[in-house]
C-alpha cells in the first residue's frame, strides 16, 4: 500500500504508507497459537522466572567452597570422618 502525491512538476511521488501500530499483544497472540511458538515462549518465561528467583533457589555463594572438605571420603572408608559434608 502506498500513498501517491503529485508534485508541481507533474511527477508522481510514491511514498510507502505508514504501517499501523499493533503493539505487543498481536505478536504474542500469534506465538501462543503456534505449538512451537508457545513452547519457546514458555521456555523463555521459565528461564526468566528462574533467573529472577536465583537467590531463593540457590542461597549459597558458589565462590565460597572448601574443596579439601568436599574431597574427604565418607566415614565408612579409610581416612573418612564423621563430619563428612
């Protein structure tokens, strides 16, 4: 669809018409109707929810680990202690 205007010289000037603003609801509705689109949308929403609740899901600092304590054998093996992590 294009809008045509005639200039003073008689030459027709073709300009593309502005596309109507649909907002965000129409693309989301189209994604939701498609099976693969809805699956992808659910995966993205799930990843966003997990990233927002990361502090609640994993409250421990991953940098503060004690490798020596983690590598100690359990108490029933030789060299093991009751304070097995």
